[in-house]
C-alpha cells in the first residue's frame, strides 16, 4: 500500500499467531517505555498521521 510500517515493537515472546503463542511478562514495561518514547519524540509528528492510516 506504500505506507510506512512500524513492526517488531511488541513484547518479547514466541510462536506468534499459534496455539503456543506466549509473551515474556518481564518485557511489558520496557516495551511500553519504548513505544511511549517513540510517540513522545517531536520528530515523529510528521509520521504520526501515517501511522493512523492517513494517506500522504
């Protein structure tokens, strides 16, 4: 679709989208801080509308 995509920012885990999917609970806080820091970065202001699905 030609839109930038952020991926790999979720919690640490394995076997995504299977019956054996799991996460490491200890990764929740650090990944939350990562996402919050990225969203708080002023240079991302031009990218945020794209993340919300707006067309360039």
